[in-house]
């Protein structure tokens, strides 16, 4: 399953990505804001 992490804070994105990896997600995409996410 793919996950999209959207937050304007690089630190928060990194924390969330690390947590998702720990619970088994491997396809994780990141975006800085809603516009980039779309």
C-alpha cells in the first residue's frame, strides 16, 4: 500500500515516515503542502 505524507515541516515528515516504515509501509511519498500533494 502507498502512503502520502503531507506536512510543511521536514522534521514532522521525517518522523511520520520513520513511524510508517516501522509498522511495515515501504512505499511512502512526501509532499511539502496540499498543492504539491495534488
